[in-house]
C-alpha cells in the first residue's frame, strides 16, 4: 500500500529559539553550547557562524579559533522543550500519525490527507514560521528513509547564510534514481568506519552500493549488508510509530489572501468541521468541547470554545457549534487570515440516549454510511446539498 511520509527538521533550532528571545542575535555569528574552559561543545550554531566552518558537536575552543568573534550562549533546555512542544501541536493539527524522533525532528504519515503534499508542506512551514518564528526544512517521499534523506539533500543544497526553508519531494517510483548520485555516507547506518570500508571496495555512492549483489554485501558487512542493499534501492517498510495520547483533533486553513466574504468563510468552517468529524469517527473518538480558532490579518489570534452536555463526533453538531462561536467574535465582512475547528475532551463515544433521541441515532447511522462511502470513493464523492 503506497504511503506519503513527511519528515520535518527545524533549521538551527536552538539558535532560532534564541533569536526569537533576542532579535539582536539575528545575522550574528553565535553558537549555543557549553563553556570553552569546561570542554564544552557546540550544540547548535547560526548560519552566519557556519560560514566560518563552525559546526554542531565541535569543541567550543575550536569554534572560537575558527571564528574569534563567535558569541557563545549557554543552553536553555526548558525554552527549547517548550518551543518543540508548540511545533508538535502544529503537526497534530494535520494528523495524529506523528512520530517525534528528537526535540527538533519528526515524521508524519500524511497518506490520508486530501491536499497535495506540496501544499501541506508549504502550509506547515508557513504556519510554524508565522506563529512560532521558527524555520524548518521538509522532505516528502514514500517512506521514512527517503523522506529524511530528502530533507538532508534539500538542506545541503541551500545557499547563503540564512535558514534554507528547503522542501524536497521524491516522486514515488524514483527512489533509487534519487539516491544513486548521493555519497554513500548519506545512507542510514553508514558511519565513518563503514564509509572507509566501502571506499576500500571502490564504493563511493549509494548507486554503487545498489549495483552490488546483496549476497556480497552480506558477506562483507554481515546482516547490515542486507539492510544496506535494501536501503540503497530506497526501500523502507517501517511505519510511523506514535505513542502520543490523542488529546484533541483539529483542522485549520490559512488563506492565500485575506478573506472577507461571509459565505466563503462559513463554507471553510463547514468543510473543516466535516474533516474533524471524520477523523474522530475513524479513531472511534468523541469530544465534549468544540473550539474555534481565528486569525486576523494583523496576526492577532483568538480562540473560543463551547462545552457540550454530551460527547460528539458528528460533523453537524461540530459545524453548528463552530458557526455560533464565529458569529460571536466576527463581524460580517471582517477579513480573516486563518480559521480552524477543533474538538477536545476526547473519549469513546457514548450512545445512551438512543431510545429518547431517534433523530440523533439516525444522524449517527447516516454519518457511518457516509464515512464508509468517502473511505471507498474519496472525500469529495459525496457533498452536502444547499
């Protein structure tokens, strides 16, 4: 079954957080890390510092020799963790299939999303930049291996001393072709020792690895040779693994230009409510609190919420509640930059009022049938009439 995997990497993350705290650092050569007299190392460095050859994991003492004017800032892990949490919340707006692999890196399985991968990626980058002031690079491919390498290729190909904001997409079926010219060291698991052994065998690129018989790679490198042969062809069947307890499900849209038309805004809210309801039902969840998020053209963001007497996963109830919230905070004709709908207070659906509320039960059954049809024929197969 084909998948679409998105890999997100926050560019010079610690430095970006520090620049948000102290804008005077922007365009300066600085590094986050330990003290030189305590054998400290560079945890992260600005792009201006990288021009001098400063790199992560480098001893601070050496970094100062390469860049005598380098500004050293002590790590503030609590702030980095808080910023990382905010980024992850953006990812969970897109999908619950998120695998966080470090404080500044994650995989998302976006296979079920209906928008094009490119639009999803650009919207995600813009949202993290506009709301959190953080730059990011993204790779998209058919599996985790390829998505991560795509991100690395995009970042390495960036020019200048600014964050790359790279976006690299590997078309399905072109994995081996994409990998072939890359250095063998870019393949997962190929460290300095393995890289040196490969060079000794006349292997310099991933394409060279792919051209070797698997049996010979196993003979040379043991069981890792089997993985190497598979990875060099761009094959990787590991799923996105998430242990995150789902606390909310939400959808939002940032308009390409500010929207004033009431009908267009209401329609967007209706569509978002349908997507949220569908995701809730697929997860066999329901929630008690409906949230509305809205951002004005000046980037001021408001959230409003209503708690219902009973949990729901029905788009009609979500939609009607969200529209009431919208009416309370937005004047007719008022421009909107972003709008979103979410449901929190999640748990398993409760159906205890069926005898007394037959219409609600009919609505639920109808939604189940519509859900099955949309799963089979696509989300646009059936639309609500006017």
